[in-house]
C-alpha cells in the first residue's frame, strides 16, 4: 500500500494548517510496509502516528485521569514534590524555557517527571538520570504510583517495537536498539504535562511550549483532543512555516530526537516543534526513550561513507542529555530567592511595576524574607496574568 494511503484520520481545530502524517500499525504483519511508511516519515519530518500498540483505551483514560488528579492538587502540595537534581518530580509553570531566543518567558505549562526507579543503595544511583522517584503519598493519590509505573513499562515496550522498525529502515539488525547501551538499559522518562489554558501569542514570545527538538532517541506522545502541537519541517526557512499535528484518539504521535538524527548522520530528521494554544486547557503525556548513560552517540556504519563522512563528533548520552537539560531548565536555586530579589527579577522580566499588583493577595512577605519553593512558584503563577 502506498504510504500516502495510510494516513490516520485525526481531529484538529485548525484543519487548514494541519500536516498529514503516516500511520504505522505495530501489529501489522507486513513489516516491509511498516518500514516503508516509517522511512518516508523519518526522511520527511521525523513525525508519524503509531496505532495498534497494545495499550488499551481504558488504561490510557485512567492514566490521563490520574494525571489530572495530580495537577488538580493545590500548588503547595505539588511544590512539595519539586523536581530534584535527578529531574524527578514537579516542574512549575515557567520552569522550562525551550526557545530562549524567541520566548519572553518560560513555557506556560506544568509537568511531572518520572524516571527509571533506582534505589539509593544501588551503585547506578550515581548516574545523572537514575535514582528514586518522588511520588505523591498514598493518602493523597492512592494507587497513583502503580498506574504510572505500569504505563512507563508499556510505553517502553512500544518504544522498543518502534525501534526495531527504525533499525530495519536504517539497514541495521532488527535487535540493534535492544542492546544494553541502547534501549536494553535505557534512560526512560515519563513526563505528565498540563497546559493551563493561557492563550499563546507568538508575536509577543508567549508559548505553551517553545520551539525545540527533543534531546534523545524516540518520543511517544499521547494527548487529549485539544490541538496545539505544531511542527516546522524546515527550520532554516524564513519565515518558518508551522503546521498543526492533529491529536489521534487511541494512538501515539511519535517523533525522533536529536540523538537519532546524530546516529543517522542527518538521514533521519529531528524536527522543531512547539505548542501554541487558543486558550483551551490541554493535557498530554510524553515518554522519552533514550539510550543508556554510557552509550557513545556516534554515526552508524550504515549512515556514513567516503563521500558522506560523520557530521557530528561522538558524545556520551549522559553528557549530551545533561547539557540539554541544564540549558533549558531553571537552576533549582531560583526557587530560593528573597521576595525582594524575586520582585526585581520579575519587574525586569515584565517591564512593569508589580508590587501594587501583588498587594491584593494579602501576602505577608517582606523584601528580606527568604521564600520557599512553594511561595516562589505561587508568586510566579499569580504574575502570569500580567503577561
């Protein structure tokens, strides 16, 4: 079947600007068709849909329900689980800035990171992206941890199935990405995301999520039915042309990350994408399947030749990931400013005087008070309305 004929029907509120993506069925016995569809998608945009993945609609609905329950919690409860140096836990609104050249503020989204669970007494706990997760208490969200851990296992299973097709499309053995240094012992990160409904305004540098390409190997994205994800197939075009990617009920939106682009020597694409919202609240769940910490990310033998030498120097997965995370997330010390320091910073950021605005909230802080993470985030979120 021609690739163009296998395009999933999906919903979006902006049909005129919506791109058509190839749709790949994980359970299709015709592996050559799947390879052809995936290869075409990876050469074109690096984005495609995946269906028939074996995760039931009932379970997906439960994961989204539990995600909403977490984000419904009071801010001070969420801030008790503020992300740590291992990138585990809650990320408040404006914590991440993915496109600093074009964003006036950070991303108008909140999130929650869940990584590979490694106990404190395990030698691997010293690795940057391994360690114990932070979990809401059973008293507040009973069963929440078990559901998220089960989803993480299922998403990794689907990622490995997709990686087999990618390997064959790159003329590699089907089990190439099953090796311990690849997805056999991966950095596998689940991230729950909530966009509160602030209207994006690209002309003013306001985005639900700034333009970026993903850092790692493969990303699986499950979304609700609210459109917002946009991709730019040619990052060098002036002006850039952005197209919506429609949500797909029961399916994943899958995209390739920078590491796969490096491994393939730019044969496969890691494409810029962003989230632009019209004021509707939006939920999504991203799963990042990335190689092992020690994996040396270098050009694959099947992707280089005398006429096409490697374009990127080798780098370990851990080094690359750490640099990208540090470049895009607030330093954790930012959540320990004094009230006066925070006022000065935010007044410079917003180009307005904000002390009077804050007085309406009957805050008890004075300029020399040292703010807790919860207090800092509370003030930042209240000030969102100024922007």
